[in-house]
């Protein structure tokens, strides 16, 4: 079995399209179709159901794609290992993190780059909920998340402890208060991150249990936009402390403690249990350890 045939099949399954896979692989569509057909003939199994409008993997196809991903991961490990052999510190490190988790990596990446300037570091923006799957599939070497993945196939190491804080504009009626009760927030306009997370669910559940209305009237895609709207007194928000520490120090945002809520965030570096890590990834683990 040729590795190229598996690469072609993986591209088709990932892109859900022969034409898009052909563009990704810089091949013609007939060549891609032929590559999949040859793999099916060699295995004696249909891998893709082509009867509908969308490409659907058969049971055999779903089995083969898992092995194709493993082969791809092994090939990347081989390429990294050979590069590291040619140059003692060369290689590539890919880390998955969402917007706020990336902030926790900055100090570590600065130190890492000082020690290993020839290693190419890529931080890929990913939804926190998807990072465990990407690690298991071999698309990432390391990931940064704010929850315990609860999977024996993954190991995690706490690299930072943070908390969610309630912030308001200096012009807000609560700006000069040190503490408030959750009941006092029932009439507020909350600006929320439109990405599902365990902490968003905890906030919603806490308000519901206290029978206090939670007015999420505005949802934004980035923490930066939330921060600016709060600074402009267009609403209030719960945000990770690390994302607003500078603004609180500069008094462009005010932190007010909510008596009934103390949400701690443990930021974890996550990696596969059984798959061998590259030298670049091991060096990063040692650095943050």
C-alpha cells in the first residue's frame, strides 16, 4: 500500500470534496479520484459512498481514515526527527489554543524562542472544545485548554491558574463598589463571548439557580471587542483575569467582586499519552514544567 494513496484519501475525506482535495494536493481531480479507486481496489472495500450529494465515509472508510491520520502523524514525526538530526535544534512545534489561552503561552514561547531559535513555532487558533480531538487525530502535538479533558488517551499539566472576573466601565454605576450581590446584576446588559465554554455554562447556571435574569444582549467573537464595549460602558462582562489585568491596573476597567461567584480557571497543557512527542515538544514540556 502506498502512503500517497492514504494521503489522497485523507484529503478527500477531510475536504469532503474531490475537487477541493485536488486543489489542496496540487493534483487534477481525475488523478485524485483514481488514487481513491486504487486504494479501494487494493483493500477490497468501498471507502466512500458517492450515491448522495455529499461524500459519506463507509464503515470501512471510517476505519481507514484513522490509520491514515496515524500514518500522517508518523510521517510528520519522521520529518521532524530527521530535521533535528541534521541540526541539533531544528524542527517544528504546533500548539492549539483559543484566543484567551494564547495569552498564557506568550511568556513560555518567548523563553522557548530564546533557547531554540531555529525551531518553527506555530500556535493554531482552535476552539477549546475541539483541541482534544485534534490531539488524538494527530493534527496537533500540544494543546492549551481551561478544563480537564477527562480522557486516558491524553495527559495534562497545569501551567497557570487564573480566574474569571466581573468588569465594568469606570463610568458604570457599580464602578466604585468593591463587591456586589448577584441579585444586583439582574438588570445589567451582559456582553458575552459567543464561544461555548464550561465557564459560560457555570455563569448561566449560577444565575438560573439564583433566579436572577441574565441579560446576554450582545455576543462578540473576540475578547478584545468585548473589552472595548465594556470600556465604552455599553455593557458588563465576565472575562479571564489575565485578559484584563492591564486595563484594571490602568483603570480603564474596574473589577467588582460578585459575592456568590468565584470561578477559578486552571490552564492546562495537553498532549497525547501514547504517541511519541517530537524533541521540540518535549523541550517545551520541560520548559513549562
